[in-house]
């Protein structure tokens, strides 16, 4: 990626701004990364908001609050931020946008849903990177019918020698430690990348690089779809059960009879995360062959006290398996026989999880995601 610096791993520490429930949505589970960047182009040397787009056509049922059923409700953000020189203080903010009604997949930068005051990393010396979990003063509600953009506003750009300034850790679709999507992925921006930058000084929304920032909302129940790769030496974590939830290959798995990347034969995984759920709780995995989500159905309307919403059509979805939780987490992988891969091209599969809390007689619905081969 242009204007990126390789950084050593193992220099992370945790900053928690408030002691609230912390369940990331799960967009960066099992991801390989080793670069810090600002998205390229004008965002490199200027103040910029670096954002990730959560596509309304690919993700549903997340951040569901029955008191605000037309919104995505989340309490904060989790991200990895780097400072090239900790001796200088470079403030940053959290920013949330909705989709511009006049420009698909572009944030409405003129009217942010939320912007926080400035925060700073701990002072020190040399280069440092931090995994940061921050909560808004009040939960954020972004329109559910549109894409949601979560971002970090950087008050300064990198200097000319790249020795000072803040940046974000990224996953790239090209180069070392990349996560490459399959043949169904769009080939042009903004569809070909989940992350970009807004540069206020030149009123520019840019998608100069095919990257995904390590940046995601904090929600009540997490866990999204994943792609379990085979034969992908460039992204070894994706070979670990249940695969990577990186938005490149989880949205566009590479598993057809003629893969885009030689040797790949992806299977589809999914994860459920709810830390408060007792070990051994039953999780039901459901799927549907569809390119569209159904209208959300609140679980508390079916069983009072339940959480989340079913985003798959109950008349056409099928149960594909059962698992049990350990430390609030359960996973599943849908494997495809070699002979079936000739039939996968263009197939859209929606997945979701439903967990049963037997003692309380309630159901917790996890987020839903659509993957396209």
C-alpha cells in the first residue's frame, strides 16, 4: 500500500476509556496484518478521518435495539492506532457517518452522526501502537437502512519523512500478509475496498488503497461470517478455524471451481460472541440462499427478554448445524465438497446465529452476513 510502514508486532497495549461491556462486532477476527497506513493519496500528509464502511447489503441484524428498530445501536469503537513518534502528542477523535443518499457507498461527511472530542495516546519515545477500546458518552444510533461508516479522525498527517504522525493498522488485499477476495468482488472503488479516508481540507473522500482498517463497533452480541482458506500462504491466519472475518474474503470467498487466487478453496464460517452467556449454551446456525436480507424480526417479540433480531427469512432459511459456547464464543464452518464447487459461482449465502439461554428461556440473535462466491 502506498505510504505505509512495516511495524513490529508485539508492541500493543490496551487502553479502556470506560468500563462498559466490550464486544467487538467481529470484523477483524483471525486477520494477519503488519502495516500501518493512512489510506494513501491526500490523506497521507493531511488531517483526515480514516473510516471503514459496514455495508447494509452485506451486514444486518447487528446493533439491534428493539426501542430503536430502524437504527444500528453501538456503544463505542475498537481499533489499532499507531504514532510514529510518541514524544509529540497528536490528538484523534471518533467519528460516525451514515451513507450519502446521493452517492452509494460514500459517507455523508457534511452531517456526521457523531463526533467526539479529542483524545491522545500516552506520551513516550519512539514509535508505538495501541489497541484502543473507547466508548461514546451515550450509545450511537445510525440508520439501519444505509451503510454505516465508523472512523478515527487524525488531527495531523504524517510529516514528509514519515517519522511523525498517527496512522491505523490495516489489512490489505495485495502484498505481504494480504487477504485476497474471490472473483465476485467489485473491481472498482468504492466497492472494491471497505475502508477509505475523508480529507476535510480538500473536501475529498478517497479510496486510494484496497485496505481494511482494524476498526469496528462495540455491540451487545458480536460475530460475523468468515472465510476458511486453504492453500493461502499469504494469509496464514485465514487457515485457522473458522477462518478470517476480514471484509475482503468473508464477503467474497474464493472457493469456486476456478478460484481467483490459485489453490484457494474457501469454506464459509461464522462466529457467535456474547461473553455473558454460560458455557455450553446451544447455538443454532441458520442459512439461506439469498442475496437479500429479510425485514428484521425482533427476538423479544417471539420470546420476551430475548435480544437481537432475525434478519433471514424464516420461511426459506434452513438449520445448518448446532454448536455450544465456550467463554461466550461458538463457531461453525460450512464445508463444500470439491464436486460442488463448479456450482458455486455467483451463489449468495446469508448466515446468522441464534443462541438459546435455557435458564432464562430467551434467544440471542447474532449479526447476519451475506457472502457471495
